């Protein structure tokens, strides 16, 4: 069973987390969810970790889930890293003698990469799941310039694309980004359905910087992604992995056209790959 708790960011936001604490943990994983998601969507990973005597701590990023913060907004991408550093320091004090691993899916994968490039000595290894290094559908330059302009003059302006879902769904390339009517995501009260131009520009810019600074990533990693991912371009992930210079990098590639390898049909394979990789490093 999961435990819930809160911690304070350096700018005094109250941030929510779920945790699974086995009696005698041999490692800690800190899991960072994807855009729009929250920690509650990863309960099955928490239960799997419990079965293998691994502690899992899964925060809700600021502006998502049950954490405070303007919905779908970030002033600076480094705010995510600052929040994560507070949590890692807290966990490390509780478990000073066991290794800490960082797990990130999509947006969380990009946060994990940027954290590893900024604080390379803080964790033992990284599990990256479809990291948001580049969108499958490129945003036209004119729209990027407009977003950059709006993000400077009104950074907290809210955009709610799901309200226009029926219209946007007619554009075939946008369909993977939108939830189906009546889906669990639409019914989920903690799912975030709005974003700001500042959030999107920070996401895009940090995806670019993450690849440009790939050589700074010097920690063992396991990356799982789908070469037919409809949301994140697999070439951006491959480019990053090719640019990482350390030999301790492993990957599992699917080809079913899914963005989330931790859900069916690959859930068990993904979990087995994670546990096998962890067992060699604990």
C-alpha cells in the first residue's frame, strides 16, 4: 500500500508525493511522471518495487496532480530540478547507505536528464522512458516565435487545448496528443489539462539543450522507448543516446506505436527490464 506525504520547495510550495516503503529496502527509485500525469498513475510500479525490496518515491511535479503551483506552468525549467534536489536530499538522509536511482517518463525523462547533467554525482543511475527530447510533430517557427513572445509578456497565460479537442482531432498529426472522449484521463480529477506558453517554450528549449549537452551525462542509464512513438520523435532519443559517451547505457526498443511502455501490452517486459537492470547495479 502506498503512503502519501508532502515536502516544501525552496520557494515554499507544498509538493505532494506517494511512496512505497518495504521493510528492508536495497535501493530507492524516485519516479517523475509525464506531462499532465501524476504519481497515482504509477501504483503498479510501486507494487512491483515493493515485491523486490525497492523503495519507490513518486512526487507530483509542481503545477500537476496534487502539488501546488499554477497548473501546467513553470517559470524556469530549473525549478523542477530544484524541487527534485530537495526530495533527493530528504530521501538520502533517510536512507544514507543505499543507492538512489532516478526514473522519468516523457516530461519526467527530460527532467531526469537535465538533473543528471546538472548534478551528476547525486544518483547511482537513471531509467529513462520515452524522454521528451523532441516532439513527433514539429512546431512551426512562426508559432514558436509567438509562444516565446507570449511567454515573456504573459508567462502564466493558460491554454486549454482539450477544450478544443474535437476541432484539433481533425488534424491527424495532433490526435495522439489528445485524450479520447470518456477515457480514464478525461475522468481523472488530478490529470492536468491546461498549460502555459512559458511551460511549452521551456520544454522545447531544454529538450534541445539536453541533446547539445549529452556529453555531460556520465551516469549509467537504461532507456525504454518505442520507435513508432506518436508523441516523442524516436530520432531525438536515438541522437541523445548516441551522443552520451559513457559505455554503461542500455536500451529497450519497442515498435508498437505506444508512448507509454509501462502500460499494456509491454508493461511486464518493461518492468522485468527495469528490475534486471537494477539488480546489476544494487
